């Protein structure tokens, strides 16, 4: 009996040690995959290949890392919504161009595609701390532009990008009008147990019941479940029910956490959608869902309102000038 218990303890101890070694050695490769197997880090195509009008944008993150992005516009004077797009963890922004091409056409919008540090033409190495800085500088760049309607900036994140987008949306309630999250995980801590099932007893997010003794080893926890409840803006959740990488239950938990604090949440399921092709499998229903969400929550400013604001500014200036002149005359 003692021998059996000892063997069991040694076995459990071995699993823990093995899990720790795997987390330390492989976690960054599991979370961040800037280069797809068999391909190079460079962009295979540019928006010009798809006849899209675009601008190469170079940004400098707050810690000095040089970042690359594409700003793609439907038309030079398009004042529709501008989507700040955060991609999944594998490959670079060029691999998302076909989807973005259709997105621009169907949603009549502009799209800003950021290359995270270490991805595409951007410098540096990916990390949660660094990518959070990258997302912020991208949003700040958009908010300072004069050729878009900055009141209609929408963050759109897929998978890892959903975690990135949730953080930047929560941190910028005055700059982001709405958030769209697609096939995103509750946390990397929970995903560790999905990818390596024997770890689920030793690692997990806030909803996990395990001892979580290995959590301190995770350098990029991306705990979306703990952030989503703090987002005040409208949120659209797009979930592919055949997702083979992230259990669809993660999206359901994210929605439940958000909806408990935010009444402007919408959840949409796509029965045949997998992790990367929900936009294809969802077809017209997918795009109409996003269109309706934008129409309801990211409305265009009416000309009357703009005119009234302009008139108000003119009248205000005239009143100020008259008062100034009266005071000068009195003196």
C-alpha cells in the first residue's frame, strides 16, 4: 500500500514537473505564432493585390518598438465606421486580407490592420505587455486622424485578437464605440488545460476550481473573462459552434460575464463555423448580424445634429465677441 501511494505521489509530481517544463519552454510558441509552418514571416500579398486602396502606416509603440499596419479605406472620403482589426495568433495580417476585402464591401467601412510586435513587418517579440501597448498606439493613431469619423471606431478581435481588443476597449471608453469578439478564449490559463489536458488540475483562470499552482509560470495569461465584465460599450459575440481550437463554451462564458453588467450585449451562433472560417460558414447571416449591430449601436451622426453643432459654435463665438466688445466699450 505504501509503495502504491509513493508511486502515485511520484507520478503526480512528475506530471507537475513536466507541466512546468512545458509551460516555461513552449508557452510563447503556443500563444504566439507569427510564422505559419512552411512560410516566411514576410507578407505573401499586399492589399494592392486585391485592388484595395490602402496606406502603409508605421507607428512607434510607447516602449520604442516600430510597428507596421495597413489602413484600408472603402473610399477616400468614406465616413462610415472604422474597424480596428486584431488578428488571431497564427500568421500575419496578409493572411486576413480576403476576409477584410469582403468586410469592407459588406459593412461599408474602413479597416485598420495592425501587425503585433514580432508579426509581419513589425519589430520586436510578442508578449501580452507589449501587444497591449501596440493596440493602444494603434487606437491613438486612429483617434487623431481627421479623415475618419472618430466617434465610430469599432474594435474587432478574433481569437487572440478578441483578448487584445477587450483590453483596449475597456481601457478606452471614450475612444471606442463598440467591441466585436469572435471565437475568443476565456483565458490562456484555461486554454493550457485544453491543449494539455493533464494540466487542467494545476492551472486555470478565475472560474477554475483547481489549485492553480502553475498559474505563476504563465507570462501571457490574457484573462479575457476578468476584463470583459468591465467593458461598458456595446459588445457583439460571434461564436462558431464547430470551433476545433477553442471550446465554444468559452464564448458562452464570456457573454454571460459581460451581460451580467452590460445590457448592450448580443450573442450570435453559427452552427457550422470553425475557428478560422466562421465568416465563410456563416455566409450572409454572419455579415447581416454585424451590419445590424453597427446600425443599432454605432450610428452615423445626422446632418441636422452636425449643423446645429456648427450653428451653436458660430452663435457662441458671436456672443463672446459681442460681450468682449461691450466690456471694452464700457472701460
